[in-house]
């Protein structure tokens, strides 16, 4: 396990700048820049930030594992251990560590280089420089949010909610006074995430927004909406702010939910009409057998399987149990069969992993706003925005008779299966991970059972490498 210390010292001599646009995804000698002299212009600064986008596509993070672990630990899916991958779905971790800790802090290091640059001394448009640094603030907020939800102790029984241990919020690059940062509290992390989003929005300009492959003003608002909805389980006052941010995206982003007819095609289309922020992949910059599609249905991998319906054998409804016949999200071009098992076909259609991966889309903002309104006492508005999604998925304009948290959770499960959200949705609503049927456990070689709400292993352990390198680091409870 690498450690924060390493990433705070990255690029002391040079920075490997990796572009993540579709024209230039491979590093070249011309892209290597000495930090002392290499950032001289607005274009140089943007080129450095491209490396942060590229690092987010790692298979250990958004390129595969973060998405899969969001479902494989829940009632949506399991690992049959075909290639020995995702055995961690039962959260039976050791203190050696788990998860993308080092990868994410690598992203943060890049954002801090960009944030720390003296923009006034660079040539080029000052508005463009401000916009790039605003993007860096938004990406830094997203990176710390990802760390918080994986490693924070706020859902662990007896660990104290907002006052419990979060993660180190690293705001500087190569700061000699902060090479061994201590863990901040969850409440402090949420405050810093909010501050970074606020700064990002103030520094960015919608007129300079590019494609959804780059952070935009709407993308920054969307990060805030998701992060503060999640944090509302720790501080209920944040639900209202989450709703306000989500509504801003709905009203101002120009993004629209895709129709029933266009649902399947939207996952095959880069920068679809509903995409707020996505990570770019092409045939030359992809994860291949280490991507999402191959772990779902590859011939030599294919470890991750959808749990099939058998409601009579279990009190828990599997993913296919909740499907309505008219729902395009469960049509044969979305969920079908590969290697003899039911699996996801539509959301990651290209086996070589060259499809872009969408991290935020407008449908999520409608459901965030619905939940925020419900929690704020406006059940009528909540019902309207909740029903906005099933209405365009083939289920009618008044599918849900009322807005309830259970109905919102159900609709989020239908809309975002295999997009990495189910696990966090269950935890933030105080629910454990539902057990799969005993018969499925035996027949499909599913090992162990998922943790209950409040168990220590609902959070990843901090790796021993990090603990050894940083005397101020504290291991998570229970490991």
C-alpha cells in the first residue's frame, strides 16, 4: 500500500502530464513538465489538471472497482469468484488495507499543484486560468468525498457521527509542515468539501465550460448535491442545501433526462443529453480485461453476477424482482445473459472498455431534489420529482402514489444499478447489506455474508503501509 507521504512528494523534479481528451490520451516527452519552469501559461495549467482526470480512470477507482463495489456488496450482485476477483464483496478485510486510498490521494496531489499555482503570473486568459483552478477545487472535493464514504467512521456503531474520524483533507502540495497529516473529523471533511465546491463555483464560468469530460459549473453543483445528500445522514441540515444544489442543476445545466426510447443508446453515446460529468475512455486509453464490462461478462473473468429473482425464498427482493415488464431499464438490451448468467449488458456495452463512464447524470439530480423536498416536509413536490423518472422509463406519470424514503430508495436502485451508488444509499439510510438467499450462496460459491449496519467492516481499513509511513495516522476501528 502506497501512502499519502509519497503523493505529497510526487513530481518533485517533473510531472507526468497525461491528457484525458480523445485526441491525446498517451503521455509524450513534450508533456513532461518541470514544476519550477513548466507551468507558464493557461494551457500548461490545464494540461497539468488533465493528469487528475486520467488518474480517476484507474481500474482501482472509477475505471472499475468503485463502481463494482457499490453493487457487489449489496442485494444487486455478488462475485462467483470465477477469476478470484471481488472476494472482498463480503468485506472480510485484513488490516493490510483495501480500496483506492493511494490512487485518490494521487488525484488530490495533482489538484493541489493546480490550485497552488500563481495564476496571476501565468500568460494567457486569466478567466481561463481561474476556470481551470475552479475545476481543480471541484475535483479535490469529489476526491475527498470518495475517500470519506469509503474510509470514514461515521456509520460505525459507537464512533460518533460527525465527530468521528474522517480522512486527512490535504489542501497543499509538498508542504513540509504537513507531510504526515492526521485524520480530520467527518464534520470537518464535510465542511471542507462544501468550501471547495463553493470556491469552485465562484472561480468557474459557464461560458468556458467544455464537454462533460471536464468539470463544469453544473458538475460542481452536482458534486455538492450528492456529497451533501450523503452527509445529511450525519447532519440533517445539509439536506436542504443538497436540494438547492440539485435544483440549480435541473434548472440551469441544459441537461435533460433521456427518454425511454433513448435510454439504452445513452450508454453507448459519449456526452449524451443527460450527462453532467463523465470520464473519457477510448480504444487506446481503456482498461480492457480490467474494465467494468469484462468483470461483468468477460470469458475469463465474469465474476460479478446479478442476483436473480426468487422472492419466495427470501424476504429480500433481488434486482430482477423489482423490475416491471414495461420498464426499459430492465429490457433485454439492458440486462441479459452472458456466460450462462444474467448480467448487465447495456450500461457498459463495449468489452474493451472504450465507453466513457458517466459519474453524474441529470436523473440523479431529480431524485436528490425529491428526497430533499420530502425530508423538508414538501411531500407534493417530492412526489412530482420522484415520478419524473419512472414517467420516462415506460411506467406512467403517476407511478408512485406517494413520496416516501423507501420509494425514493427503490427508484434510485432501479435507475442507478451498477453505477456504484447502492451500497452508500443503504448505509446513509441506516440499512445493512441484505443477505442473498442461502441457496444462491451454496450454488454460486458466494463466500461469507455482508456486514450489518454499524459493523466496523462497512468501512475499508487504512493500510499498514500508510500507518507505518505516517505516525499521525490512526487505523479504523475493528481492524
